[in-house]
């Protein structure tokens, strides 16, 4: 069969091919009908664009010199476009805008402590927020309804949630041969004081030790508590309570210790004397340079920056630990010697974003990193900060902890002692927190980047799995031990 015969229709007109002819007529009719239906539907609805090729043009090469002109033109075209989506029904309520994700309670409490106890201070300060948070959370079951509400609203996490975080941290490091993280808690009970049985049973299940003491002999009682803390902290913290802080009204002392030792994933290659400039004092407008050991290495690290609207900002770098989900983050102000001003503008969202980014598969930067060796010890009372957060009943009201023991008790003090040492090999960080309880009748009032860290700075040891800062600190003068 020739092409000419096919064009002239001889092939289709043959009797034997009438079935093909009928099929083609039917198919043509169906296509025409469908095209008309789609065209009519497209013109009668607002949900379809009439000319998609204008909305989604094929990508073409655009010279760099013309890119800004095109962007401006596209913006004008978009703003003046006649394309409109259907207006919402006036009888229907507008959908609320999605809210940003809620900050986890442990993270929010850590930030609150950092903001109130670390950032405003003018000296070296370090804390471990999860320790007092965990101790106070254990009081929930022994508190009345009003005190329970204060505990929930100020601590923002339950003892179960906090216990899970600590246990997960311990398990994550347990497989490492070079890092260690240990946590322990003890209750030192006065001679005639009895803890509620359900609370005591729950504490025993969680590994809490109960140690009987006689607070009437305050020297022996303090020595017992301090010996326990010294053992659990490997001798780095030798005192959790002074004998003078105990008296005849003392009934109960709760203590908790967390001990971390981590080895750098990337070791510092040399240490030599260098200058660290402390912030200008009130008497002097010029910073004071002091000499001390400075550690150096050249390597790849995660690095980032935070910008504030007034031109201030923060720079940060991550120092990971070997075979661990923990890292240290160092933060410097973008404007030299403006740590206080920049730190005041930090938010919990900024800190959360930094910690979250440590889990992202982001690039690293080659960096000349210089960091001072330092040892820092802090001893703080957290009562003012806790009261500022709304936790008041357990300090003032006899019935607040009515279900804790066999007599009404109030908390006299919430104290914390923290030690951090940073050297060429890694970090040792230990913290001990305590709650002292007294009988209310005798209780007194409660009391290729150059990242050279040679000025006051912030530091955090963060858990990247739970996105939580385990230790936070502000180092003003690393040469002071």
C-alpha cells in the first residue's frame, strides 16, 4: 500500500477496514466533546488559571545585570495581577495563623535560669539548670493543689520528664570509653522526720539514697552530706552545705550531683601564653589585658552568627566531644567587649535555634580557634530567681508541702555549686544542688575564621539529642580560679 493511497482514503474506504473508520470517527467525537467540557469548566471556575504557561514559564538564562530589573518587574506584575483566589465566606471564621512550636519545658526553665542567674552577673558564673529543676519537681506529689500549680508553672516539666532526659543522657554516653556522665540523688533525713511512704517508695524506685542524720549535731550532719557530695563529684565539689546553715529547725536535706567528663573530638595542638582582655570596669573605660594559657588548633567546626536589629549580634562555634551527643558551644559578641549588651538581646528562640542547628547536616568552616584554659567555680542561691518565676508557697506557707512529711515543712534554701574545667584534652563539669527544709515555726526568712576567645564570653554544654543546655556559663576572667 502506497502513501498516496493512504492519503486519498483508499485504505479506509476498503470494506475490510470499515471497523477502523468507525473507531476513528468515535474517537474524534469523544476528544472534541472532552475539550469543550474542559474549556467551559476552566472559564467558569476561579480555581484554574487560564494560561498556565504565563504563570510557570520555562527557565531561561538571565544575565546577572538584568536580574534585579526582572525581580522588580515580577513583583509589580504579582501585585497588580488580575488573578484572584476566591474570597473566604464571610460566615466562616478565618483560620488562625499557625503558632511557632512551643519551647520544651526543660529548655524554657534552663533559659529562665540563664537569663536571671548567669547573664546579668559581672563575674564568672556557671550553673546546671536541670539539677534544681529535678529536685524541686520531686516535691509535686507532696504539695497541695496551689503549690502544685506553682511548681508546674515555674518548673515547666515533671519529674518523670526530667528523669527521662537525664537517663537518656547517661545511656547515650555509656557506650563511650572516653566520656562519662553520672547522676545521683540523696535525701538526708532528720532523726524524727518521716517522709510520706508513697513519695519514699517512688524515690527508691528512681535510685534515690536515704541517709539518716542528726541535725542537732550540725557538724556531723554537714560532714555526712558533704562527704556524699565529694564522693559523687570525684572530689571536685567538697561542700554542699555549711554547718552554720543547719540548726535545730532543720528537718530534711535533699542533694543531687551530676558529673560530666568529656574528651574533645578535635584536640588542641598547642598551648602558649596569650592575652585575655577583661571587660572595662566601672573605674576604667579601657579593658584590662591579663596573660594566661591559650589553646590553639586549626580545624573544621560548625559556626554561625545571630544578628540583632540594632547592629549587635553574637558569633558561635561548636566544639564536639568524642563519640558523644554532647557539645560545647562558645559565644562571642560581634562587637568587641559588648557581651552584656548583646546577651541582653538573646532570646530562648536564639539559643534553641543554635542547639537545633547542631543536629542539621550543615557545612563546617575552616577555623583558627583560640580558647583559654580555665577553671570556674560558682556557688549560688536560686531562691530569688525561683520566686521571680512564681514559686513562692513552698518557701512561705506551712500547708504547701503538707503531704511530704509527718510535720509541716518549708524550703529554706535552694543552692547550687558548679565547677567546670576546660583544657587541651576536654572538659570536666560537676554540679551539686540542694534543698534545705525546716519546720516553719523555727524558720528564718529565706535567703578561616579567627575565633579568638580573649574577652568575656558565654559557654554552654548542650545535649544535641534532647536539644537542651546541660551547663551554661559566663566567663569574665578565666584566670581567676
